[in-house]
C-alpha cells in the first residue's frame, strides 16, 4: 500500500461544494487502497481577509498574535473537510501543525520547520483514519504557535503564497 499526500490550496476548498468535491477525491484515493495524508489551506480568501482585519485593528500587529489569527483559517478548513469525509463514511482526524508534530524555529510570521515528529499522524494512519493537517502552522521549541507558510504581510499587496514545496523546504 502506498502513501499519498494531497495538498489543497484555498481555491480548492473555497466553499461547501468545493470541500465536498475534495472530500470525495480523498475518500476515493483511500478506497483505492492508499494511505492518504492531507494538507489543507484556509478556505478561499480567508487568509487575506484575516490580514486585512489585522491591519484595520493594528497597523503593525505583534507577530505572535498575527500568527494566532492566521492559523484560524486553516483550523476551519481542516475541521470542515474532516466533517465532509466523515459524511462519506470514512474516518478523518484533523491536526494543527503542532499537533501533527511540525516543530519550527521561533520566527513568527516566517518560521521554518526544523523537525518533524509524526507520531499522531502515524497512529491515525495505522488506525485507518485520514489525517488532515492544517497548512501554515507549526510549534516552536518553546511550544508557541508559529505561522510559516506565507510571507508575512500586513497590507494586501497582491502577492500569492509561494508553492507548498518552497514554503516547507523539508
């Protein structure tokens, strides 16, 4: 049995219908006999909307608080996607980056992954579940949440996040 990692960006999970399509694709991959691990971004323009909100509240929000805010979008996506997968009869478990064992350095807004301890992901796969990991987040050595997937921006500048492979640099 092979392991397939599927990554879904914001436009792939932009609304309920899109989430259901993604869930069907994931479940179909699992039914084809593969172990599946999913990485999911925030729905649609959620991250940009959260950045805009942060800018409205504070012209220069503290990095830690901005990281906490931005991870909310991924948390929503992973939970909603897990619900859709459950509705199709498969077991899914959602994990934040830190729960999935992504250990980062302490650079708020631009953290880099320095270690991966995938115990929970491995356990979920062994139990037949589909682990869904929130993109963008990890846990620093001091157990503070860090946001790492997108270049830190306070004002929307029209830039798009770099590819998952570039961002993760694993």
